[in-house]
C-alpha cells in the first residue's frame, strides 16, 4: 500500500521502459512558519504523528497564512490567483500526474478524507471509519445529503465506481499499485462501504487522501473527464485552457456549510520563477505555489508579500538505472554515493534550507529515522577505489538528464557534476524541457534527477521502491525489501515498526538504488492579505477555507 499524495512533477505511466510484470511546514523577517499539533486518531495517526513532529521542528505560533487573523472577521468573496509552474494535462482523477492537475482537481473534487496542513485527518465524503481487529478490513460511513456538480446524489455506488476505475488495468492509473491492497469492496447500504484488504494495514485511511482517489459520479461519461470534471468539491470548473489558465467558481451547494469563502479561484501558468516573483510583488497574482528558494529573499524583503514555510519530507535526488550499465553494478552506485557532496547540493539547490539526505526517503527529523546506517561522507578517494573495484580504474563518464523540472533540480545537477569530478566521475548534463522530461525521459533514461513531495515512510517506500510500483524508476527489485515494507504496515507498536524501518534504511543505504541528496521545506509566496492558504507538508493546496483580507 502506498500513498502518492504528491508524486514527481509529471511523468506518464505509459512511458515506462519496462513492463510492470517484470517487477518494478513566528514570522522571521518576512518568513512565516506554519505549525499546529495534529489531532491524531489512535491508529491512523501513527504515521501522521511523525510528519507532525517534522513540521514542529520549524514551528512558531499557529498561523492563518500571511500573518492573518483567526476565524473571526472572515471576509467572503473575491478571486484568488495561484501560479502554476507546469502545464496541466488532464482533469480525470485516476490518471492525474503533474502538479497542475492535482492542484486543480483538489478544488473540484472531494476524497473520502483529507489530510490537512496541520496533518489532522479531516472527514470529507466519509464521516467516520473503523477497522476490524486484524486491520484487514475498514468500514466507512459516508456523508449524506451531498450532491455532485451535475446534481447526482453522492452514494456508496460512486465510491465503488471511482475505485474500480483506479484498479482498472485498461485505464492503468499510476496509482493502481497503491490500491491493489484492496481485495474486495462491499456496499452495506447507500452510505456504508467496507474495504477488505489483502494484507493488514494501520494506514489504509491515509491512502484514500491520495489525489487519484477523488470521487467521481457513477453516471458520468468518463470520456468527458479529461477536459472537464464533475465532483462534489468546493469549486466548479468554469474555464479550462490547458497550458494557460483554469478558472473555478464557488460551489453554492457545497456540503461544508458556509464554505468556500472565495467566489473564484484562478490558476495561471507562469513558468519562469523571476516572472512569478514579480507578478506576486505587483499584485497580479496572490499565491506562488512551490516557491523556489533562490527567489524567497526578494519576496521576504517586499513590504506586501510574505514567505510561508513548513518542514516536510519532500526531497530531491537522482535515480540510478539499476537495469543497465553502469548502474547495474552496485559498486558503481556506491562510488557515486561517496562522490556526492550533499552539503554542497543543499547549499546550491536549497540556499541552505532543509537538511541533507541519506539515500532513503525517511527524513532525519522523522521518528522512524535511524542513524545506524548512513552513507559515507563525501570521499572522492573512496569513490575512486570503488570504481577501480568495479572495473573502471581510469574513471567513469555518465550522462545525467536534468533541467528546470522541479525546485533545485538544475542546481543539484551542477553541484553533483562538480563534486564527482575529483573522484574521476565525469557527469555530462543534458537539459530537457519540463514537459519532455516527465513525458519521455524520467522512467526511461538510466540517470535522471527526481523530486518527490513529502509523504509518510510507508507511502514513500511503497511508491518508490516496491518492485511492482509504477514509479520505481531505478527498477530496483528486492523481495526482502518488499516484505519489510508490507510488514511495517501492520505494526502498531512504535518500537517494532522503527526496527523494521531501520532494516529498510540499511538495505537502501547499502544497495543505493537512488541517491536522496536533500530534504526541502515547502515554500509559498503570498500577498500579505491572503488568509488560510498554508503550505502543506505533503505539498497539497487546500482552498476551501481561504479568504482575502481586502476590500
């Protein structure tokens, strides 16, 4: 079971170079740090508690975004403009991939539940959920009186319809491996549904907040979903111009009474970081989603804009193609590991924000992080020795596919090239445009940059490393690791689960299927009159409570 609450910035499941069957976060200057201890459920909150601790590591006071007020004095109406970094491609939930797709569909649709910026679990179309004693079956009570944008009443049949589409091999949703833990769905009545699982999972409700698990009406013509959408969400699609902008209007019949506060949300594509920053400072846009660290100082210095930041397990790294030379040789992967100056990458890519990574997706301030298995410190001489042992005594030349395809990606690549050279590793950089990179480079070429939004350990490990996962970009196949990931899902005892995760981390540090070089915070740039638009540790954008403190 995995949760791909936010996956790399694009890509397409159909562009795999192999078949799945082959096994596959107190204001400081103008910076505001979001905090908030989550209200965690006894079972489901185990993994979220870990992420909450991570957010608290960078916390001050609870905030509304933009240094705003609380719930009193909320002003309704107005239009909020959010920048998009990349083009949007589809509004059909099961096949959404890129950031733009997920941000837009989050406003149009609801999930059964949704993890909030403070990492509390908020009921959406489900009002409650309960597992059996073995954690192998979960029963959900559904919200009554909800209507889709097309007027259809929301019922259990719509849940089954939506998840059947996720599991349909013909549709081939990139999240299908995530949901193959579902063995059977049983409609108890119109507003009760049970999910029977193949194996026990304490974290199954988290999975249901994944962006591909938006609920669509069972009477929809699925052919219309790519360029249109019918959900139960707070906003209704008005205009959809892929590669330009998307306009959403307030849903007057939204089930969460009194919300949304905004009349309109506009998503505007502005690919260039400097142009985005100037648009924010001039007031042409209200929110920069996914603010790049290099542009943060200018936003912090401006009198009318702020930077919001939260810690996360979002990370940058490099995928090493384990299926072909030279990275099919573990010694070569270990040599590159030793030739990677992680602190130099953190400074270059994140401007000193965040923390260095240790070649697995569990962040150092996560309670499940183990310090027992760490990669070597930057050591070019060790790298040379490993290369010679691998059969490359005269050094190695490799091609790294990169570009402005995510925060810090190009800067990471340049820093790696510089740190690897003293080890005898020549890294040639090939830049690709973002759309081309995610469509026909990542998952295909054997040495690429990658950026992952934050997620819990189970979610990250499942989607990135399980042998049958669509996004196992290195094509790393390890039955022992697969079994340990599944084992950890069913462990409620913290100590037992921590031991299992330690074993997993040790395997990944030793085998080096990919390099995880740095963990980065989530950064938003906002006008200082924007309220309740808070950076989410998982990279999501929740706007149903957003409002504008302006006349």
